[in-house]
């Protein structure tokens, strides 16, 4: 059984069926445990997120919610695919707003400033604290981060 596990680790799931047939001489068993191989498993890169304002008044007439995304220092902000970014998996970056690179928190690591339509964000919120999730891609790998805002 250890051989089956190592085949899975070293060669991927597609090779497992062939190995099972050779070890156990059972094509039926191989068919049952064959798992399709979809490529490498990639865990999301954790990014730091800051949201302005920290507290949202649903009655406010502001146009945008500003979000700062800071990837780990091993990544470059320019590698972020802005078109892939979503707030709570649904709201895209507002393409009417400016997108800038800077150092919002003054830690010598660049961050990306983006904006989301305030009305769309407010529709997602409930009174009290709400966790906002940010997802997207950096250098074709997924990233994620979150920030908790207060709603009055």
C-alpha cells in the first residue's frame, strides 16, 4: 500500500490506476479508485488587506470603498491581475476609479490601491462587524486576504 501512496505523490492521480492494476492485477479496482488529475494543487497566497474607511455608514454618499492589497515581499505588486480581483467573490474593481501603486502603510513594501463601488459593497453588509474577503491572482496564482469593517 505504501507503493500506491508514493505513486500518487510522485506521479499524480492519473498514474495511480495503472499502478493499482500492476500491483493487484485488478482493472476493476483501478477503475474504482482512478481520480482525474487536474494539475498541481495551489494554495492561495495570503495578502495583507486594508480598507478605507474602517467604519462604513450606509447612509453616506461616498462613491467608493478604497482597498489596499499588499502581497508578501517575495511578490511584486505589478504581478497582480487587477481584472481577477473580487470583493466577497462577487464585486469587481470599479474600472472608473484610479488604480495606484504606493506604500500606504509605510513599511517599504509596495501595495496596490483599488476601489470598489460603495453602493454594491454596502448592499453586502449587515449591521456591526462584517468580514470583507478579497481574492484574485498574482503571477497566475490565487491570492486571498480579508479585513473586518464596522457598519453603523
